[in-house]
């Protein structure tokens, strides 16, 4: 934990920034959940937030499915067009909370302390 600056976490995942990283990655946020890690810029994080909202609004689970809560039938597009995540409804809600909480904390920190780095 000494190499990271935690931003937000929930029981499903964590968002942080690396303390020591290359110059090109200094404005990036690392999201880690399930067995997935995404290194995203602020714009990509906002785009990912929009994708999550679309997935929450447009996807419905099978009504007669016995595994409705755990079924990973929901597809979530990531900022990388080649990568789509298969999630359950519970996981999708947890990722939604993780991204919303991360963006809120970044905005709050920016308001309270000013921008630490351009773009964040």
C-alpha cells in the first residue's frame, strides 16, 4: 500500500493512483475488480461511467433463469473497444458504485485541494 494513493474502494474493488510511475501514466487511475485491472485516464473513466449507465438501463436478465443474480449475461463495454466484460447484475452494480465513487472523490479532492496534476 506504500506504492499507491488510494482513491476509493468498495467490497468488490479498489481505485488508486500509482505513486511512482512513468510520466505518461501519472494522470491515470487504476481500477481493480474481480480478476480485472483497468488503467484509465479521467476521460476514459467518464466514458466507462457512461457505458455502465447504458448497460444498467438497457440490459435485462432472463426472467425464468434460475441463476438470475449470479448469471454473467450482462456485457459491459470498456474504454478499449476490443474489450467487453461479462458481469452479473450484482457485479455491474458494484462496478457502477466503484466508478461513481472514484469520480466523486477525484472531483472532491480537486475542489478541496486543487488539481494535483493536469487532467485529474
